[in-house]
């Protein structure tokens, strides 16, 4: 049994009298500790899949299992507990609390989790030990994204989900963030899923999942993983 099993998932939305299939019998598997890149054009269904995997959206039909737990059956407090304890989210826009310092943003996440990591240790790991007392407005975009990643990692999640984490960053800063995610997967044995429209970064992944028209049309393991700093795009 794979660590994550996404089985024949359908997600339908209604817009007036129209019905839209965001996901159409989508299936894929992810092993524990893998760094996975889900790639596809806008509207391909990759964000919908990520949101269902993270318990932020529900499937119309199909099953999603994480570590043997069928999350598509979770409701109410069980679903909240899953999002709180098992999932770390990193978004394109950093979603930091502006009137809290960097370290306070990270501490805020750890206060709701049972098995969290030490915030100062995590800030050191993301290279921001000298910026812990700065407010978000005093940080560059790349530094703010590092705080957002530190906040997610500090929860000690089973699964780190990243939605276009470099979309608001310049090329060099984006590369630094992807290196941090690649290193996190390797050093912490954390399962990391990154969604992107950028095909060029797929060589950094252990597994590549190609989405098109609401389906995972190709799932392939990458036996020649390349460090992100060696990839040009």
C-alpha cells in the first residue's frame, strides 16, 4: 500500500446550471518521503487535487488515503485535526500575520499542534536565525516565503503541500525556495508535494504527475533526480 492513494477521485462544481468537472476519475500514488511535482496548465485540476489531499476541499466521489487513513470520510473535528496535525501548507502568497514577527508567525502554528518542532530551530534551518524578530514588511519576498515554509515545517507535518510556492518570486529567489523544499524532503524524510505550471523544474522531483483536463494523464518516477541549483529554465 502506498503512503498516499488518490483513487478515482471526481470533483464537480456547479455554476448556475452548468456543471464543471474539476477532477475526472483521477488516480495516483505517492510514497513516504517522496518529493513530488504535480505539473499542468491553469485549470488542469492540480490545485483541486492538492486541496482535497489537504482536507481543504471534499471529493464528489472516489477515495483518498493518507497513511492508511481515508481522509475522504473525515468530517467535522476529525477533519480539523487532520489539517492541524498532519498537513503543512505553503501558498504562492505567504499569508503571514503582518503584526507578528517572523518567529511569532512560526510559534502561532506550533501552539495548535501536539508534536511540533522548536520554532527557533526551524528558523535556523531555513536560514533566518538573524531575522526572527523582523516583521513581514521588513522582509524580502523570498524571506517571507521562508517564514511561511518554516511555519509549515514547524508543525512537524506528515505531508507538506506547496501551491505554486515560487509564483510570486524572481528567478534566483525562487530557486532558493525550491532548494529549501528539496533539502527538506531529503533531510527530514518529509513527503513534499509541489504544484506548478513550470515543466522545467520537474527534474528536481522523485516523481512527476502530469495533469490535463482534470486527470492525472501521466505518473512517472524520476530515477535521475537533479539538484535544483543545477536546473536552468
